[in-house]
C-alpha cells in the first residue's frame, strides 16, 4: 500500500462573531471585544497601568456607542484584506478623522465568571505616526491609511487580584491574532523605563528597545524613525517576512 499523507490543516478565518463573543481565557476568564457596559470599568483599570493612561474620550464614546473597531469587524471572516480596506475607506470618507480612527481601534477585555472586567488591552490608531507622516508631506488621507497597517498598544492592564494568571499575555495574543488577519505589519507600544517589563514583552514575541532608542519604519515603507523619550522603552512586533 502507498503511504498516506495528512492533509494540511487550515485555520479558518477569524470571524467578527468570535471577537464579539470572545475566547475562553485563563483562570475562568473570557477575552472579548469591549462593550458599552465595560467602558467605565475598563477605563478605570487602564489608569492603574502605571503611567496613568485612560481611554481617549473619543474612543470611550465609540466603545459606548458600539462604533469602536466596527471597520475591523467588517473586515473579519475572510483571509483577504479587501473587505477591511473597503469598510475603513467608507468610514474615513464619512466621518471626522478622530471619529473615523476609532473604527480601527481594538479594545479587548478579560472578564471573570461574574462578567466583571479584570483585564484590558487597547490597541489604537498610531497617532504619532500619522502626525509624523503628515509633517513629512503625506496627505491626510494617506496618513490615515497607515492605521490599516500599523497599530499602537495604547494600554494594557490587569486587576491586581487577577495578576499572575497569564491574562495579560492572552490579551496580547488575541490582539496580535486580530491584527495579523487584517494584514497589519507592526504593533508597537511603550512603557516607563523604571518598570521591569522587558522580559514580559520579550516572552510574548516583542523586541524591547532601550530607553530613548529609535527604530526605522522602512518595513512599513515610511522614511522616518520612531522612538520615545529617555524615560520610555518602546516595544515592537513586526509581521514575519515571507
């Protein structure tokens, strides 16, 4: 008899429903898209992250109105990215810039068995990069389009009583999964240099840069570098080259 070969397993495309209803997380949690009822608790939890971060007001309003990440959800369910670009393009045309960009901002929460928020990760449009692009001669439309390829991890926080259970790492994993399917090339963020987080981000696939270090954005076809102040460490994760 001839040898039999196993068929390659293809992971089905991530659906909008999966992001809305969520995944089973560690320690009995559920990881899902933030809903209107989560906004207040998630915002308060963000403020405990060490650098006093909160949701941008326009993003909190979008979460409460159900518009946050709406273009991203419209683009899920297919292995192609055209649906995402079409949905974002329509939004960018119809709404003011700040409102339009909230439709490409992903905020995930981890909830416990009582549906209380015990973790939050907010990945937003890369405002600094958009501004830098415009300062380098990009039109507003082309600068906004960068938010379809690059996202910033604005904040990540887990309630003190829920720490040490892999919740933060799971939030990072699911955030990366969504952005990978939508064709993003870079996720980045920063944290205060006096916080000992380098090993955590390195374990989760990110390159941690030294305080004040800049890095090129040539892999995103951008002719400038990005960095933070001497009191901040940047962390980056690029889509693998094929």
